[in-house]
């Protein structure tokens, strides 16, 4: 089957299936942990043999002076017996207010993405941020820091002008993040992060996540999300862009 029709088929399946999306765990400054779980699956057979499984978990604890969040996700999909998605990730971040307007942060992340040739990616970062605005209906933060990312590849690939099976580099970490309560039942969240490579000038990664959540009950939400990943130097025979639009149903534990 030609690559372009296959990609269109998979995109349509993602839109129709209850897959993983960027929902929003509840944030309240009372020091209590809150969680959000999302699960989805899609199976078809006959003329179109396709399967997908998407799982995510998110937790958050916030007080008047700090915030600790974590999220984990797993995405698997295949079409006609060929794997089209095989990705697993775990991320955590801790923010602590330095003043009413400024905060410091530290974060850690691990990722495995077989189709992107990433056997394991480990990232740590630290820096400072500023609360541009915060109110009951949302917030907008910007931050900047320094990070280190170490990649181990499934097969050796051409990275930064040489064949490598692993690659580590210092990176700048530049981010903006916001959350908006559009109505009493609808919320929008987005985060964009840019990672300029300090080891190989001119190379960079970019990550954009957006999510729209509609509350059906106090515990059940409908959600839609966009995940966009860009790598200016992904390696031999790999595309620079990975994008996914998904919908889902989430269960909230408050």
C-alpha cells in the first residue's frame, strides 16, 4: 500500500478512535494529589486490519508556593501487521515560587520511540520562569533554563555529521505554557518548548502539546489533543516532523 494513502488512513482512524489526548488534571493549591487517567483502543478487521492502544496517567500536587506534576503515556498502533506507532514516555517537573512573579523549576524525562529510532532518551533541565498572569480561570507562564539530553539509538545513524549509536548534548530550554477556562465546562491547555542544541549550533528540537477538555460529569471528560514534534536532525531516512491529533475519554480522581 503506498505510503501517502496509508498515512491518510491512519490519521482518519486516529480521529475516530478514543485515543490518547492531552487532558488536564485538576490544579488546586491545597497540597492534595489529584490524578487523571485516559485509555482508548481501536480494532478493525477485514479489508482494513488496524489496531491501536493508548494509555496515559497524570498527577499533580499544588500549594501556594510550589507545584509538582508528572505524566506517563504509552501509544501503540499497527496497520496490516506493520507497526505504525510504538512510543512510551514519562515526565516530571517541580516548580517552586521564588517571589509572587518568579519561580524556579527542575524537570526530568525519559522516552522510547521505536519508529523514530530512539531506544532511550533521557533529559534533565533546570531554570527559572515568570508568571505572566494567574487568576481563577487560568494562567500563562514563560520559562528558560539549561538542560542535558542523552539519546541511545536502536540502529546507528548519522547525527551531527557522524555515524553514532548514542549522542549527548547540552540544550537551552525555552518554554511557554498556559491554561484557559473557556466556559464552566470547557478548558484549553497548551505548552510549547524549544530546545536549541548547544553542542551543534543551528540544530534544535521543538515540542507543542495542545488539549481541549469538556467535562461531561464531575469525573468524566471528553478531550481532543494535538501533539507536534520537530527535530532538525532526526537521523538517516527519518522525517523531521511527528504529528498526532487524537480524541479521548478521561477519568478524573479529585
